[in-house]
């Protein structure tokens, strides 16, 4: 099947060239035999010439479409290959490395990328500490991811723990004694 697809543009080009050759042969015949052909024969040969040129034009348009499709496929595969070199798995999510400065972007959903090759950014979930994919609705119970996306929540949590510890110290209460 794949070999057949490789041959499609070649066979279409061959067919187009055949139509162009037929049109050229008809044109040569008309030039050489203009005087000996009757009016009806001349019209028939001209109709054949027009038909051969129209077929060649259609076949060349098909070749253009096939080559354009193949160019799109090549560009998509090159982009996917470049992306694959920049992606890394860390803390249950994918992260992209910026080639220029080495910084990272993310986190991105592993399910969406692994199944559909789509980079979908994870968002903080209401249920702390988790993150959720807005596309596939997958949830990840990952404190490092949540902390990355919502550092202010972790800062508030630490402040609250420090406040409780200070209050406990003032009261003389210590769980670890």
C-alpha cells in the first residue's frame, strides 16, 4: 500500500506527459496536414487536441495536489521530530525545553501527547494538590505540579503552618516531645 502511494505522483506525471505528447502529436499533424485535411477532419483533430490538453492540465493539477499533501506531511513530521527532541517527562507531566536559554515550559498532559500528539497545558485543579487537563479531563495528584502552577497556594500553606507552629510554641504545645 505504501509503495502504491509512492508511485501515485510518478504515474500521474507519466500520464500527464502522455497527454502532452498526444497533444503535441496532434498539433504536429495539424501543422503538416493543414492543406490536405477537410474541414470536418480538422475540427475533429482540434477537438482531440483540446481534449488531450485538458487531460494534461487535470493530471498536472492532481500531481500538484499530491505533492502539496506530501509537503504538508513532511512539514508535520519534521515539526513532530523537533518537538520530540525538546520534550521531557518530569513529575508525571511533559515539559518543553527552550533551545535558546534552556528554560522549561509546562506542564503538559501526558495522556493527550501520548495518544494524540497534542501539547495541552495542565491547569490547577480545585482539589489541591492536583492538576487537570482541560482537554481530556485527566487529573493528576501531583504536589510538585500543583506547586509549580500555583506557588501562592504553597506559600500560604507554609505561612499557615508557621503561624500554627508559633501559636503552639506560645502555648507550650509540641507534638514531637
